[in-house]
């Protein structure tokens, strides 16, 4: 059994519909935290997920400015009934097409508890960015986790970049997968500007990230590479 776990906020008119429709091909149920959206995000989730078991938890007050608190809430709700496997996606992330057929083999094996994947930062619908400051896809990050009841999971207490799952998950047997994730969070100019403004407001000195990368968000001619499935 594979559970989708997400945090969403004001995603009705962005990529959420595409993300959920893609995930429906391989998930069994879903747990979603709606972090005080003031649009139709929660209703959209219910409409798309109506054919499978799901829970939508709606925060009345946003926890967005303190990511570790929000991610801890997401975790607690996701593991409340001791799930089997959990897939942690953000509302702008879509696995490549072949993942829908291949994920079953990952979750049916008995050796590993965690899989990490490469994430590609799309700068438009068909190209991802690659330069000295944008190399996320050169590294692997955790998305898919088998729940181990009794394991002392812990989150990094950081207002930004705390991680989508507990920081100590790599203490469990883990492996790398060649399946890739398409990240559309940078693909629109207005989204890039909004993220730039948020990072500069919350982390103006780059203490939780990279100030140079924050500034490079506004580059006029970034180096882009065409995506190939």
C-alpha cells in the first residue's frame, strides 16, 4: 500500500491538478495538509481524490513561516494509522511517466526502507535549469519511505529547508533510484519572483540556504536544458 503525503497552500490554479492526477495512477490513499488556503485548493483535492480513501486536514492559521512545525504536523497526520509506504510530494512535483509502472517493484522489495531520487528544477514547461548554482538534479533526495513503527524519527528545527521528512531517515537501509522528479515550482516567472521575495524576507543573509542562489533566481538568461523522457 502506498500513501501520498502532501502540504498544499493556494494551489488551485497552479500544478496541483496535474500532480494529483499523475499520482492517482499508483497511490492507494492520500493525506494532505491544506495550510490555510483561501482559494479552492481543498475542494480541488477532494474532487480529484474522490475515488480513493483520503484525508484533508485544513489549518485555520498558516504554519508556512515555520516549516519544521508544518512538516511535523504533516508527518504526524500521515503516520497516524501506521501506513506501509509513504510518498512525499510537494504540489509542484511530478514523477516522470515510467515511475507509475516501476514504483510497485520498489515497494514490494524487503531490503530497503527509503528511496532517494533526483529532482530537476524546471524553468519553463520543457526545460530545466543547470549551472553552478542550480544543480539539484546532480544529487539524490528522499521521497519514498517505508514506515517503521518505533523508530525515533526527528525533524530539523528550521524555519526553512527543514526537509520533507525526518532528518534521520538515512539511518535506515536506503537506496538510490534512477526515476526522476520534475519540479515546476520555478517554471513561471511570477512564482520565481514570489519565492525570491520570500527567501529575502525570511533569510536575507542566506543562513538557512544560499544567498547567491537566492539572487540568481532573477537571472535574465539562465542556462537551460531540454527535458527528455
